[in-house]
C-alpha cells in the first residue's frame, strides 16, 4: 500500500491523479485489482448503500468500518467524511486520528451542511486545523461547496466565494482544495492558480481528462459517478436477462434520483 507522502506527491497540477471513488468493499477491491492503488470513498455511495442519508452525519460508523475493512486488506484509500460528522472540531479531530491510525492516505472534509448551506468559514477552518493537528501525516483535502450548492447567482460570485474559503482552509493546514460541481474550464484554471494548493475537481460532462489537466487540476475524482453508473446498469442487466427487445439503456441516474432512495433531500 502506498504511503500518504507518496499519495501527496501524485497531486501535480497539469498531470493530475485520477481518483476513482468506491462505496463498499467489493467496489474498492474491484478498482484495486485494476491497478488503482489510491481510491477514494464516496459519501453518497457509502450512505445510500447502507440506507442512510448523505451529508446528514448518519454514516460516521459505516464509513469507519469501511476504512477498517479496506486498510486491513491493503487497499490505499482516502476517506470522505462529509463535514466531519460533527460541528465540534475536537470530535472531528478524534475521528481523523482514528482514520490515521488505520493507515488511510487522506480524507475529504466539506464546508456545507445537511440543509445544503455553507457553514461558517471560521468553523470549517477550525475543523481543518483540528484535523491537521491530530493527523499531520494525512492529505487533508478541504472541500468548498460554492459551486456544488450554487452559492451566488453567477460563476464569478461562486468563484470568489470558493477562492476566499479555499485560502482560509489552506492557511489552516489543508493539503489540497476540492471544488466539486460543474465548472467551466476557465474557472478551473483560475481556481488552480489562486487557491494556493493542489486543486481537485470532479470529472466533467463537457470536458475530457486532458482538458482538466491542461486547466491545472492536480486531482480528478469520479465522485458518485461510478456508484450511480452501477445502479443504472442494474436495469440494463435485468432487461438483458429477460431478453427484452424494447428496453432502451437508461443511462446513469442523476444525483437527485439516487439521493431520493434514502428518502432525504440532502
């Protein structure tokens, strides 16, 4: 299994790390068997696969159990911990310390809550600082959700919010910055040059991996894409088993469709 230091070294602007995201032991082992020695977890996938709501803090225990299972199997993972599963920085630090003891490579911590609002940036920065102090060896990927929740009416407003928050998190000890959502390539390039740390973005529907690399991304994550694609493939497999000639492949379910499986709206 690679070390956190080796994982950190792979975050190179212009030559980004492709980080696929798993949601259980089988998906992680599948990815590892195909040569991926660094794999992320997807909080949406982990939560929904266990009948829980994403972003609500309900998945803390199952997330830790998955980390225990995968690190014991020698799978290199970075763990999505939503917004830390707590609003108490000391509790967030304790959770990070437990992950570090398992040998994980890093973690993601986000700055929005279960209601879909950005939390106070002072609190978000305090969580980052607490994680850094508790687990200095981990790659701390601080996620800012200005684009994800569309904070602001324009790309320029979202970008300004993302940059301001990202810089605060980097000053607090973040190793990298994650800005999820649908981002224009020009915005990615500006973010990469302004946030002060390696930039992580999601795969983009309208841009290829090479385009994201050229824009300065240092890490490209699949997020919930693989989990949603797996769910969508169920319909196709069932239709194939039935010999259906009228079935039209349904494609990949939307994020909202999958969130609805847990009866929540986060």
